[in-house]
DNA sequence: GGGCATCTGTCGGGTAGCTGACAGAAAATA
DNA sequence: TATTTTCTGTCAGCTACCCGACAGATGCCC
């Protein structure tokens, strides 16, 4: 639901000469849009960094699925035994087996701290997701998601905060754990009430974050 | 929802002479039943081991709350910025500031691995919880919980697996994310259909785990 | 530009599960 | 043992939300 694994210039950092040794352990792999990148359980676990495109981490059960995170360029993640990983766009990642990663980790306190930080962050996000699922209804979960996107990927302009949300209603539903129809109506209610504005396909504008936060207001 | 931080003899291990130095960093603290042990946000983060009694980790929002885990003797956990920690019984813990714990960690690869393992386990559990919340209904979540308890704390007898579930319907509801009433009726349906037997207050018996697993069966 | 595929908005029916209420059972306290 | 507190079971009403259906919009490809 929330993605905050972005280490500003992880990729640039890795391209510096002093990290050449580590860098060369990463294999660059590309996937076409919608490709399944990793499935739970099998194959060797991987640590990977997104170089291009968006990557979706999700749980699936029968014919439903639920997005845990949508990674952007620079985000780092590790495969684990429960989640699926798929390409939301054509994308490229830098991947390395977890085992090899651990070797570097035990050698370097800095590296170690980084990994612990990532795990901790991941855990915090998980709790946020649980909190939303248990205590909030669909509309509130949508609001949380929009606020998060606005703050993390939005750009402030004269009319408010503009942000790219390049997801279909169905994909959005998978993020907040709801159905296409319910999300569609909820988003439209927000638009009608003016707390959200649709600029173009995939780009929305929030005139006022505070007002969005306590939607739906009295009435 | 699921608790598997039990390292068989963590407490005995810690009492061995070779660990005396670490052991003395832990402070022993006791709390009465229902006491709030840690709240999110404030005070210093702690790593702690349960020595006596049960400890509940939970999220709270307005007047609702949701249990993330119920720790038993020997379980280890770390405070973090989101969850509350309360005493389910009169209990005693061994606690140590997270910062100090980290110092030992960086020095010792074994220690390090242990902590990484705990974090990983915690993450896995979180995903299990999310999966249940998103994909399963209340009855199925209850079944999962009962199966988990049976496997982890049950004792196999002639009539099936007996296990202690010393929780009120309300506490059980907090574990599966539902209401007292709904849980009460669901449990009684199980009892009526024979997949679950109430031995005495706080002790239940599962005649057959497989049958419980696919409750409710056809009809 | 025409046609196909995907995406969107909306309506109506069905249902899981929440809430409040209340009486009876069990435990705790005296 | 008597009394109070907590816990349990069950009912009825309500609501959020899921699902199927379908028409209209939008984007994509030859």
C-alpha cells in the first residue's frame, strides 16, 4: 500500500567506482510489461533494485490479488516466500542472490545497517497496511493512498499538488483491497466533491491535502 | 495472529555462564495483568524476552483494537513505533534497550543472524496476517488460528489434539479482527458440527485437524 | 479512420458482518 | 453463601461492500 524504500540515489551510489566490486555482483535483468518476475516459494531468493519501470509486489489467492507495494526506480526489495513480483511497465532491475548479499552484509557494518533499515521499514509498512485493513473503510484507505502518493511523488503547483497515478481502477482496487466498482464510485465521489481533480489520464490533482484528509466531511 | 518467535530455550541459553555478560544487560521487569507495558512512539525502544505470563502485541484505533501476536514464555520481540504491548497475565520480561542490543549484534555474526531471523519471521507473520484479512472470512480466520494453536501449543491425545485457548470471545475477536458476537456464533457452529470440542474453560480439543481445516464443509 | 480491446461508471440484488440489546451462565468478590 | 462483575449466546436491524450486468468512453493497432 505504501512504498518508501526509496534511497534517493541508490543507483548512482552503486555506480561509483568504490562500489565496483559489489556492483558487478548484480545482474541486470529486463522484463516486459505484465511479466511475472518472481513467484513465492521456488528459486533462489533475490535482493533487487529497480532501474527502470514500476514493479508490483503482491499476494494472490484463488482469483483475487492484493498489492503490498508498487516500487519505482531506485527502490530496493527482497524476494521472500510469500509474495509475487510482477512488472507493471517494461522494466529493468539489478538483482543479486540474497545469500551473496548477506556475505557483504556481515563484512560491512554500513551495509548491515542498510539492510536492517530496509527490513524495519518493510515491517513498519506492513503494520500500516494491517492498520488500514482492520480499522478503515475503503474510502479512507483510498484517501490514505492518495495522500501518500501526493506527498511522495507529487509536485506542488499553484492549484495544489499534482501527482501521477497511472493505475486502472482495478489496479487501484488491488492496492486498497477492494473491488473495481467500489473504487470507481468512491473516486468519483471525491471528484464530485472537489477534493480530487482528474487532470489527464493517469494524472490527478489534490487542491488541498488537509481537506482530502478529512473526506468525507460532514454531509 | 500467529506467534512463532519461540526459540526453545532462549531463557535457559541466556542463563548459561558464557552469556553472563549479555544476560546482565537485561533488566527484569514485572507487570500485573492488563497493564500497558509499552505504547507506540514514546520512550526508548526495547528488545525483550518473555519470562513469565503472556504478552499481547496490538494495534489500536479509536475504540477498537487488533492483536498482532500473543507472546508466551521464551518468545522474543522488539518494541517499534506502531504497536502497543500489554500484559495478558501477570508477567515478567527481560528487557534491554534496542541500541545496546545492536552493539552486541554488530560484534557477533551469530547474534546478528538471530536478529535478522527474528525480523524475517516477523515480516512473514505480517504477510500471513494481511493475507488472512484480505482473502479470508471470519470463520476461516478462526480456523487458521485454531489450527495454528493446535500445532504449536497442542498436545496429541487419544481423542485428538488438546490445546489451551485462554481467551475470552472478545479477545479472540481482536485476534481475528472481528466482533465478539460474530466470533461467538462462529465458534459455536464449530462446536455443534463437532470439529471443535470445549473441554473446560480455556481448553479446547480438535478431534481431527484435517476436518477442521475444511470447515465449513458442504452443507 | 475504423474496429477491437480495454477501461469506466452505474445500477440493483445479495450477504457477511457490525451494532445494540438483553437474558442467562460463570467467575470473582465479599 | 450471597452479590456483583464479567462473560456468553442469540436475535433483529442496518450498512458497507461484493458481484454480475451492461452501456458508454477511451485508447490502441492495422
